[in-house]
């Protein structure tokens, strides 16, 4: 999926950035970058300060890396969900909306057919029976128009 690839790329760039910070920090200890850039007085290298800087940079990197990784995993989880319209049941896919059947046919190469699940079949039968009862209740009872010959005598 696109998110997984771009998420790991973000983590690599982030790690590369922190690596560059570490490299510049140590380069500063060996070459004295402020002296080279501004022509100021050379100062003694402080190894202890370099190790403390490295430790702080690595701790910051670990914190930022773990937060970014959690965000990327959450993004991947959310992107992995299938968007379905609550009203018309169309599927949102790649900036367009399509019928569920078309989505399955296009993305998964699966043909679909329609059927009725047992729960819906039961509900349909109950609704049909209730409809017939309501229709029967609306119609007046049929009365006999012509009396039979036995009743007229």
C-alpha cells in the first residue's frame, strides 16, 4: 500500500536527518566549524561535551522516531479502512465513489451476485405477512349479494 511505503520512507528521512546532526556535531569537535566559518579563535575540543551532545541527540531521535512510527502505523490503519457511504452504500476509492460490486470487480477481480441472508429472509417473510394482514384489514368483508334459494323460501 502507498502509505506503508511512504511511511517507511519518512522514517528513513527522519533517521538520516538525525544522523546528519550527529555527523555535524562530531565534525565540529574535530574541525571546529565555528572557527572555520567565522574565523574566530580556535577552541579546545571537549570530548565529554561531544558524548553528552550525542546522547541527547540519540534520545531525541528515539523519542521522535517512536512517535513518528506510531503516527505512520495509525495512518496505515486508517488508510486501510474501506470508506462506504452511509446513505447509498457506494465505496470511496481513489478519489471516486463506485458501487460495491464495481469495487470488488475492479480491485479484486471478483464477480459478485446477489442473495438474501437468513436474517433478512426472515425479516422479509415477516414484513410480507404483515403487509398481507394489513391489506386484508383494509378491505371490507364480502357480503352475499343474492340470497341462496334455500333462504328465500
